[in-house]
C-alpha cells in the first residue's frame, strides 16, 4: 500500500514539474518574442542605415498618430520609386543620414528605395519619381494604387527641354515638384542671392532690385583690378552638341568679335585651349584677372533654367553673357549682364567692344557687389534643397492641402516640344 502511495506521489510531483516547465518555457518564449520585436529595428534598419541617430521600427511608427511633447517627431517616409542613381536622388542618402549630415532643421525624414519597408507602398508619405526616368516609364511600371494622404513628387535638376514629359498619363498625377522652376514646391537651384542684411531675397518671380544708377560706386581698389583685364571673353565648355545650339551662336560671336580685334577664348573639349580641372583655382583666378566677359551659355532652354554657369561669372568678377530660356531679371539686376539671345551675335560683339573701350561703363556693371551677394544653396541649411524637402513634409498645412498639377505637361514642357 505504501509503495502504491509513493508511486502516486511521484507521478503527481512529476506532473507538477512538467506543468511548471511548460509555464516557464511559455514565459521565456514571450520574453524572447518581445525582445525580438524591440530588436527588429536594429536587425533590419541599422544594417541598411549608417550613422543614424533616430532609429524607429517602421510598422510601429506608422501606427502613431500623435507625438508626445518629449518624443522625437514621427518619421516621414520617402520612397524613391525610380532609380536612386541620378541627381537629386543620388545625394539624399539612405534613411535619415542625408538630413542629419547636413544638419537640417528637420531630420525626421527617412529615404528608401525598398517598396516593402512598410509592408505596403501606399503607407509612404511621399513617392518620388526622377524626371529622366518618368520620360521613359510605361504604364505597367507605375504604382498600381495610391493613398489619399500620399504626395507624388516629380524631381529633377535636368531641363524640361532635354527631358519633356509627353505622355498625358502624368496630367493630374503629381502633387509636388522638386525642380529648377521657381514655382516648384521645392526649388532645386545652384545659388541664392542675399542683401546687405543677410536676408535671402531671391531668385524669385518678382524681384525688387535696386536700379544700377542708385547703387554705391565701386571701390578704388576694385577699379584697379577691373582695369587690369586684358582679354575679351572666355567660355569653358565640354558639351559641344546641344539643343540650344549655343555652339553655333558662339561661332557667330567669334566672327563678329574679330571685327573689333577681339577674341573669344574657348576652353575644354569644344575649343582649342586647355585649363586642367586639376588646377581649377588657377583657372578661376585667370577669369578674375584677365577676362572682361564670361559666357554663361545653357545647353537647353527652359523657364527658370539657370545653372552654375552664371554663378561662375558672378563669383570671379567677369560680366556674364547669358544665353538661355530664363527671365534673367528674376536672378540678377538689369544692367549687370548681357543677354546674347536678345542682342544677337553682331549687336553683342558691338556692345562688348564698347564696354571694353569705356572702362567707367564697364566698372558700373559691378556696383551690385556693394548690395548683393550670391552664394551656393547648400552653404546654408535654410536654402539647402534637401533640407527644404524634409521641412515641407513637416508643414502640416502643406501636407494636408489638396494640390495636383492637373495639366502637368503644359506646366513642364516648353511650347511645341512634344
């Protein structure tokens, strides 16, 4: 009888031990599962994103509708639908790194090309499309669905003349644009202009420039520098066949300048003069010291399409000779540049010769330097286009407003281009 009781006791004890072990195992599994969820952000995101200060689990973030006062702002997700190799996508970085490295006012924007990062691409705040890729896209390569909260952004630094969008499927398709156009939600540009009080004032569609006759005179030291110039004009160029046919205009200008015993010196692949990029500073100083004029000729025409070619002239004390499709009064005061397309080759050569022979009139074209300063956009976080893209995503009124480019092709394409 005692043996039977001992056996029963043993089996009861064994039963409770098994139950206890099962309980402990379940508890451990739950703990491990919670640790895995907490570590998911490290396993998946941290492998992809380097030097990220704020790392958040995508699924958890998308569920948060409000942010507590002491919490970091909710991440704004940007999906690069097209190739990330071209500009501007190439310099956005992965995750938040591009915004953090630039020390942007807002760094809570998260960039990825992974369409499955959030489980469903309709959960992204922005889906961005690179302009040159849009030109070649077929219907089947576009997103099949979109959410009302999403913004579709058209992004490019290329000219509309070189990359027109001819398909009507993109009318009423994009909510935002990120281009060189001054009326884009985010403007890509090579420079900004500020006044004497360090206020960024342009470029803009409407500018209130001082008249050149009201500007302060050039200093005596600067006059001496300008009077020491000895060569008419320089052009640095590597693309010899362009839609704007700037190369043809330059050839005409060379012929016209010779009538006044003046030369247009062409450096690079399209000319017979060389100035190595390895000695770029020396080339820049050569412009400053020797040349009266610098050709800022664009490779194509487009509204507001003005590149670093203009800034090069302004930075290195040569009068810019512009050739493009922009309204240049949005970028510079009248009287400080010559417009080649408006003048034509013959009148332009005559004007250049006159200014060289009339030093006082030439020197007056630099009076603007007493009142305005041109600088590259990335030099300041309040003008950097990448920072601005993240900033607009943090502006609730912009995000919630309903905006769409109903006739995108008319807005983007030059007349009769398609």
